[in-house]
């Protein structure tokens, strides 16, 4: 991709970068209202059976994922024209999704500015090591990385860590405005939980909200993971890294069934989002369809996305993801050489 093509591609996003208040308000209504109704149905179903309550809970988890996308757009200030409106709605949605608006917004902005940059990993991304880094790492680090990359840990324990622990504390160096927003979000979350526990009992609240939280949390981490972890993704050292290439080659087009596309707020058009975070989620598909160069971006489906579960390390030589099994012989050879006594 030439420099001129890069500039042209970014310019082609301009018509889609304007939010529409009517569409944004309607999306809030058709997302939050169904979520509340499904939550209530799940609670009512508990009197019959938890398994019956599981049906509306799964659907509510889908709508909570959609609520997160609204929150996500607000942090990019792309959901409304007004920064104040984005902040107000984003903070409220952050309470529902357990994310502080300013803290997550800062971390996510860093992710956009560094995605695919091998020299700037570590903020707002999935922990990713290269083959050489893994082979040369001490045993303790390799074991920690394997534990982190285990699907049961990433999608099972991951939501608990990310949503309940990591985002409850301010990052080092956070400004007063950001710190206060984190405190406010935490207070509102505690107050809302206390209110529900008082109104319906902590057991019922835990059964309903706990189920919704775990499903939506796992789904959210999966979406983030799979849209940057596919075989021929994009990673380069800082001197070779290019923003547009990282966007269109390092962010996938996750082609989902229409109902799942709706519940995930079109975030499957992740290449468009990374190319221009100012495009609101309800215009991502339109931007994709009306930009010819984007028709050839990496495309994955539900079936092919499952292959990403075996992609654990980035191979800088072959420029693709590989599994632990692929480098097993290399690791053994390196360890045996290191273990030999010096003559």
C-alpha cells in the first residue's frame, strides 16, 4: 500500500464520520429497553427454573454487548456530535458495563495508536509474544504466558479480572478528571448493586446478573481477541509500522449472521473502525460497502475464527501467528543448548 493510497483511503472515511442524533438516540432505545425487559423476564423465570431463566439471560447478554459498543463509541466521541453528550451517555453505559469512561477511553486510544506495533505493546491489547521472545524467556514467564493464553483462563477468568478488578483502580499518572470519573463509576456501580440486592435479594441478582455478565464478558473478550488474532495479521517494528496498514491488515472483517451483527453493534467491521474511530457503529457497514479497497481486507467467519484459538505467538520471520506446538522442537533445542555446561 503506497503513501498516496494510504492518504486516499483515510479521506474516503470522511463522509461516514458524522453521527446522527436521531440514529444514536434510537439505538439507545432499541438496546437499553430490550435489555431491561429481558433482565426482568430472567428474574421472573427464576421462580420456575434457572434453566428457563437462562434463555432471556443469554439474550440479555447479547444486548449488554451492544450496550458496550455504545459506550465504546462514546469514548471515541463518535456517537454524538456533542462531547458532553458522549461523556454523559458513556459514563452511564460504563456503569452498566462496569467500565470507567475516562480510564478505558485513554487505554483504548493507546490501543488504536499502537495496534500491531511490536515496540509499543502492553496497553489495551492482548498479551502477545513473538516466537523469539517466547523461546528466550525464562521458564516462569513461559508458564505465565501459557496460563494467560489458555482459552479457559482468557474467556473464563478473563471477564472477572478485566471487569471486576482491573478497571476498579486508577492507572498510574491519571489526571484528576479521570480519577474522579473512576471513583464516580465505582460508587454508582456499588449503589446499583445494593439497590437490586435489596429489592430482589442477592441470590436472585447474582444468578441473573452473574450469568449475563459472564456470557457478555466472554463474548466481548472473544470479539477483541479474534479481530486482531488471525493467521496473517499485521505486526511490525516501530520503524516499519504504518497506521493504515495496521488498521486494514491487522484488524479483521468478522462476517457474522445479521442477528449477531446487530447484537455486537457492527464491530465485526473492525478494519473500518480502526481506520477511522470517528465512524459511529451504525455507519461501519455502509463505510465498508462503499469503499472498494476495503473489499479485500482479511475476512473471517464464525467457523474460520475458531482457528484463532491455536494462534499463540507471532512469528516475525514468516509474518503470521503460530501455535505452541509449532515451536515445540525449537524450544527443546534452545533449552538443551542453554543447559550444556560451558567448556
